C-alpha cells in the first residue's frame, strides 16, 4: 500500500499514508447515476446484415460497448470515496453489476514495487519497494512494466474481497476511448480511489510520471468478479482473459 499524491502541474501536494482498516458489512444497494467518460473513438462492432455481424463479433470490445453497460450505478459501497487525499468531498461510489464491480474516477500513478529507472526514490518521493500482491516468485510487482490497478484497502466504505476480487483479478480500464486490460496489483488508502500503475497510465496515453502525471478525471475501472489470473505478472494472460470477459460482459 502506498501513500498517494496527485498533481497535474508543478505544484504537488504531500499526503500521509493510511492504515488498513478491518472489513465492514456492506449496506443495502441503491441506484445512483454516474457520469460517463468521453465517447469511444475506437472502431466498434459493425452493424447491419449477417456478414457484418460476423465481422463485428471478431473485433475487440470497444470502450463504447463497455461504457454502455455501466451507465447507471447500483451502489454497493457504504458511502463514497475521495479521489485524492487533499480533497474533502467524497464523490465516487463503488457500483456493481451481476459479474463486475466498477467505479469512475481519476488516475493517480502508482510507482511502487520493483525499483527501476522509472520508479525509485528519486522519481517518486513516496516510493515504496513493495506491493500488496506479489509475483509468482514472491517478488514485488514492477509498476513500470505491468499494467495494474490499485484498490482501496478494506475499510468501512468497502471491502473489495467481499466483492469477489483479489490480487490478479482482471480489470478493464477505459480512458478517452481506449480500453486496456490490467490486474489488481496493489492496495491504497482506505478512503481514496482511482490509481493505476506507471505502465497502465502509459498504455492509456496518460502522463505516467509519479508526481506530476495522472488524469484528473474520466477513467472508468471495470473489475470482473472471480476472474483471478495466474501468474499475476502475465500481461498476455490478462489481455486474453480480459477480452474474453469483456465479450461476455457486453453480451457478445
């Protein structure tokens, strides 16, 4: 778990870490509207005759298709999350569908884990040499090479473990019409949500710098329940499994 910071300009805000809190029971669900991210720019499934339908079925699942499935929120979190430590207002609920959990937030950059040229104490003053989940060899994950998502540590608001999620669960992450598949790889403060690894940000064309990078809004995270892959560090497995899960999610 890391102490998080977020800035889009030269000015940065120092934040302090948060300790893990015990799991809490989840409340009754409620319907809450959630704004969509920007429209998809990828080529989606073709429409029309039988021939077009067959061709469309072979295309990757588009951001537009995925966003259509998460237009409304059946809230499962007890209250909402803040997107950054310095923000006083909590605005992000965790929502659920039959086979996924999702939230719409910003993206702060996680550069923790294996020490690399991109991620170290010089590039990130809050760098920590470990991640909540480890590789198949018990080593910290490599934030600079592995696309992964950070979930809030179990706490009063929400306990990801009770939603069928764990380290290695597959997540579809959408930003400005792009879809990338990642895994859950780390945990963060129990009251904050919206963070991804250096590698994930880079794949989504988001500035990956751990102190000045990130996206202020417009990122959708769809975590598929009971979808853990092994080994957690296999990018190819995450991508193939993610596409498979996404197709089922949109009804292809």
